[in-house]
C-alpha cells in the first residue's frame, strides 16, 4: 500500500483517487473549493441550477468505462446533448452532419461551389474520426483509420483553423468567419473532423447537472476508503532529495509516497513546488510563457419563463448564436467593443431537466469566448473598473441573447456573471483556462497533440489532470488519471 496525495477534486483527481483507493492505496484528495468537481461542478441560486464550467463531453466510451471501473456504472443518468444554430441567415437544429451541411447550403445557395470544396475535404477528416467514436469498435476499422489519421495529422497538425478555412472562402466573407470560428480559436485544423463527429454522434451531458456527477464520484471514492478534504488549498508540494514527499496545507504537513497534481500545470511548478531548482530552467521558462486555452465570460440567468415557452424559442437546450461581425478579433485584448461583435452560446440546464429550475421557470447560461486578459485583464486590478466592465459585458450579452429569446430582459428574476478571473479564482486555472493548454498549433506546450504526459522532472510527482495533454478536456483528464494509476501500480 502506498500513501498518495491528489491535489484537486476535478474529474481527473476523482478518477485517479477512486481507482487508486480501489487498489487498496491510502489516498487523500485536497480540494480548495467547498464542493468537488472542478470544471464539472455546478451550483444553485434561488432554486435555479447552473453549470460552473463544462456543459458537455465527448468520448463517451471512455467515460462509461471509467464509471464501470470505479463501480458506479448506473448511478448517473447521461443524456445526449442537442445543439442548434441561429444566425441572421439561418436557423436550425440539425441532428446529423448531413443536415448541418444542408442547412448551410440552403442559407448560401450562391456559395455552393465553395461549400462543396470545403465539405469534400472536411468529410475526409470526419470519416477518419468516425471509427474511433463508434460504440462498437472494429479492429480493422481502427487500424486503417489510424493510418489515415496519421496522414491527416501530418497534413494539418500545424495548420490553424483560420488558414485551413481561408483555403476555401475569402477572408472578408461570412462563411469564412463562421467556419473559422468553430471550436477553440485557431485550433489545429486536423481536430475539425473529430469536433464534427463529436457534435453529431457523441455529445453528452448529465440530466441532473454536472455537480451530481461529481458528487456520485466523490461518494464512491469515500465509500472505498478515500479521504476527501474540502475547503483546503495546498500551499506547497514538498520535496526531498529530488522527489515529492508530500504537501503542506495551512500549518500542517502531509507525507506521501506520490503526489498527483490534478490541477493547473503552471501553478503546480511556478507556485506550489517548494524547490523550483528541480525543474530545468528552460522548462520553467516554457511553462511561464506558453499560452493556455481561452476563458469564457458567462451570464447566469433565472427566468420567469416556462420550459415550454423557452423551448419554443431555443428549440434545443444548447444554441450557438452566430453573430461574428467584421472587425471581431479574438486576439485583440484591447478592443473595448469586442462583445458587441462576437458570437455567443446559449445553454439551458432546465431544458435538459425541468427539476433544475423552479416550477414554470427556466435557467439560462449565455457564454462567449474571451480574448486573453481583455481590457488590461479586466480593469488592471481596479475593483471599480472591473465591476463596471463586468456589468457592461453582461448587459451586452443579454441584449444579444434577446435575438433568440424576445423580451429576455423583462423575464430575468436572477442574474449573475463570471469573468475569466472568476473562473481562475474558483478553479485556479491560469487565466480561467477552460481546457488546459492552447489549441493553437503555434502555441504547443506538449510535443504532441495525441500523447499523454504525466511524468515530471520531480520524482514521484505526476500530472493527473487534463493539463497532461495538449488540448485537455474530460478525455484528457481521464487519460491522465489512468496513466497515473498505471504508473503507481
């Protein structure tokens, strides 16, 4: 039996903790927040439930396998996530990729030739990813698709989505702005096929809210002997003779044979590690400089509107309102008018499950991806300016969402908002990063998009979160957790 400390009770930390506890190890998870979950947490305000971060997940086979492995295969009800699209030119909730293509061809009949060229190339990437997402995988399909995937990766692994899109549409056109905005800003084009397959074939959420998932996992972890200490921020990762030997939390030191950092990579080495000389100077510099994935601004609304009425407007629980206007630049952190130009997403947990809002009412989240450290990192530390920016952006996004839900402002019974600084405060992710490192191939930290890197320069210190992979997410966190468990034995 080994003594193991896990920093962070997100899905990576909970998975690693439960699997290790199940093996008989002495495991303690420290979580700085008052509830487990990290980015799969959620909260209620005045009876309205909202997600704290993650709205959906992919790679369902890996998720369902994990739930079976830790012993709770039927304790959480997972449901398919349905998405819709709204713009000045089109509106629909396509259930298949073919319906998605038909929607765009109908909206832009004069662009048929360019659309055909775009879809012809993108379809090749979609076909490569499909066997990996299939519920029942066939060995030969995976083998041949793996070979084709390698070719796609070699061709587009270093190509940002904007450059890929510009090969089909002029950069001053609405279709260029639409297709280049899919996924994370400037993500590597080779990921596009997987993103499309995910959206239409393998997109899931939790009927009772993500927090219920985290709670089930935490309860199972405790039942098999794991210790979960909430409201406890780890101050330092303690080392001796080049190896991690425990952590300090408050005035108390806790010893361990292994420490798993299931939290932010940058903070692990730049703030928590007690001896930075254990990390090569060039690696420390790289950790400090490398970009992380973009953050979100989220508006949380409790509405005096029945689910039936809300569904008549949104049609499905998750809607992308495409409103990218000329001049919108996700890389321009000084553009005060950014939110007037950008697209937004609308998500209603209560359309997934009416119990997530009071009777005859609805919960709604409105989100937008934010430029890094917008407006001098939201006011340059000036509290008054921060609140003014936050309020102005909230009002702008509510107004924009009114294009989908008429009269939205008059329906609001509860409202709040979160900036990237809010997300950083609660998750400790640098700049409120939503999915670990940047998805832009020009900003890679890990040397591969496809591999998992849990080892560190510090002996017995492992990375057990989505930060062990380049593009993070729930699949990345699970892969890291399993790799840590295998390493420890």
